[in-house]
């Protein structure tokens, strides 16, 4: 048994008692902590009763109720991947040291965390004009953040030995923020000198091609970040959309992430990679020199079982958006000649796009293929993207992609079609949550009949694009305003970049971070901590995520 922080009387909080259990997972140390608040009626079993580590004892009179609080924490501070190449230290260890500290923190901050959750969720949950299914899907799709293998590590200076492309700019950001699912832009120019056979075509090619954005950051069974592109169904070095989406997200992050209004360091950092990718697209994918890229009749984009040939609505709209974004980046950074070149190319490419794909009533799927007369839900995603971040810039398949459906609904919101947007998106929610019982394991795709594919997929998180559209484009400040029945104008909720508040971590005055909302006087004591995931359960137990930075969960009966 341990008793935590009894000497910290200035905190004016009840003491915490509990037990820690030392285990290993895949030969890596992992400590579990179970704790409860101490009081006069506490029952200490001395860990001798079968299955009892900590408990509370109290009398409940008739027609009355009592509450007992317990905390469960996982502490696995140091981990390594399957290749056992190097150790990683989890980010939460900067703020909280040990399983006992995690439990104490949870029990003492439970009410504070609940209030923060309510402040965040209540304006949406109580909004009178938002559909109930939307409120449910919006928050429940966040399960993937904790259940999808998210990683957040502290920066280690030794990384530079194997990742020579890491710039000083990148390393400084990692010291502040740690390393999440992060792609260093310089990595684009590198190639992996390993040749593999790709399953679908049988082609033999490099695992990672130079001047191509990797499909993924690697396989946890190998060594992520050091060995990228674990996907082996197709050679993603041929895909058109990955490079273009890097260009688009570079501008998106500049617009959306907290920064000083005059801070252009992120754009300056990504600009060389953006120029490289745009040049590659022009040289490699514009077959006739008209300014518009073409597809080559193979699975050369994310829809890897759907062939496109010639100009396609999907890749073409991404290319148009990329040209517009590249021009805006050049203007922002003061490169006037580059801006003029991209705008000139955009003007030509737009004409080609319309002339070859517009039927008079809709855009064709692509210029040449058996599916050319089809309409693809995601085919104008480039336009959707532009209106999502910078509005001023800007055939039915065998299956429905849930994430794409939410994205289309967000696009409809931008166009003022609120009723159509919610009606479109509601179909995915009803199919997954109300008919198929697929809560917390949302599939990538739904079929017309009772079948589905790839459960537990990340793409349905795009439902948050709907919330982004509501807040940024529909004039709805979620704290005050009501959702208009018909959107008539685009009114961004934020007119200037948000600011970051720098805080000190633990008791180390030299250590700064952006993860915790306040200094933690408990963080410097004890020696073990936690990671876990949970789902809601009924009956007498209520489980909620307590704090995304501390990776701990509380419950009460």
C-alpha cells in the first residue's frame, strides 16, 4: 500500500491511498495503479483478501446515496517498436511521474476535468437545432484517438543520428510539443533503397520513392519514422493525391494552428517541399503540357481499386486547389514570380478541367474509363478543402465511405445546404450506430446490404469537418448563436490566429510545454504512470476520458 502526497497540506485536498502492480507487456515494464481517496471510514484489506487491492466501506441509509471514487492508471513510460531499434519515452512523463501520481492526479482533479468536459461538450449537446444523432457521432467518433494506437513521445537528441533530415526548426518544435504522428517535410526527398513486390500489380519498386510523400509513417512491428511505407498493396510512389494533399495541409496548418499573426516560420519551412512536389507533378503527371495533370489508367490514387484515366475530377480538383494554395503561399512569402506562374497555370488547368469533365449538369468521374459517366462523392474534395480553410481561394459505388460522406456533408454546409448536409450524414450514423451495432468500431465502408469493410477506421473522424464548417463558415459561435436554418453567408468565427499559452512542466524551470493547463505540484513525486483506453458501460459504473494529456481514466459507482 502507498499513501500519496499527505505532506502537501497546502493543496487542501484529501489524501489518496492505493496499490501499484508491476507487470510487463511484450517484455516492457508496465505498472498499474489502483487508488481511492482516504477517509475515516476507509477499509484497508491489507491486500490479503482475494481480489481486493483497495476499497471503501460506508453505510447507505434508506432512500439515500453515497459516492465512492476510485482511479485506475497504467504507467508504461518507456517503449520500443517491434524492430527494437531505439527507446521512446512517452510525453506524459514530462508532467506526471508514476502510477501513484496518475491516480492521485485523477482523484484530485476529477471535478475540474468534468467541468472542462462539460464546458466543451454542453454547448453542442444542448444546441436546439443540431440533430441528436449528430451530437452522438461527433463525440463518439473520437474513440479512435485513444483506441487507434496514438503515439506521443518526448524528443530525444539521439534521433538525429538516424534521422539526419531533422532540421533545427523541427527539433525545436519537438522539444516543445513532443513527437505525435509527425511527417518531417525533408523526408519527402529521401528514398528507401529497399525493393519490394507490390501485391496487386506484382511490380517490383523502391519501398519509398524520392520526391513522394510516404503513404504512412511505418509499421509498429518494424521501426516507424525510420522505415516508412508499410503499405504493400500498391506502389504509392505512383499515387497522385498524396503529394497534393501535403501541399494543401501545409496551407491548412498555417491557417488553422495557433501562431502569432506575423509568424511565417511554418510556411517558410514547408515551402521548399511544396515547390518540389508541384514541380514533380508538372514534370511527371502533365502528359500533354496543358497545365492539368492526368491519371494513367491504374490505381494511382487513394481509391486503389478504382481506376481513373485522363483528367479525373478527384485528382484534378486536388490539383486545382494545390495550384491556388501554392500561389497563396508564394504571395504570403513574397515570391511574386512564383505566384504569377501558379496563377497562370491555374487559369489554364481550370479551363481544361471544365472542358473535359463538365457535362452541362455535373462533372464526370474521369475523362476515359468504364466509370467515366459516374459521379463520385469525393470527386470535388479539392473545392471542399479550399472552402474549409480559405473560402476566398476557393456513378454510385458499390460501397459508401463513412468518412467521405461526412466530408461531403461538411461541403454541403459550406454551400448553405444545411438540411441536405445533415440528411446525407445521418445515413452513415444510422447504419453504424442504430442498425449494425458498430459503435466505437466505425467501418471505412458500408455496402447496400448488410456488409461492411475495415472496422475501427480513422477516416470517420472527418465528422469534425462538419463542426468546423458550422463554427467557421456558418456564423455559429457554438457558445452563443443558433444554427441558422439556411446558411446565407460565410462568417469565420476566428478572424485571427489563436495564441498559445506557454506553461512550465513539473518543477523543472528549464522544461516548457504546451500540453497541461497548469503546473502540477504532484508531478515531481513518485515514480511510475499510465496509458489505457476504455468504452462507456451501463449500469452503476460511468467511465469517461479524464484528460487526453495524462492518459488516465476515472470511474465512480
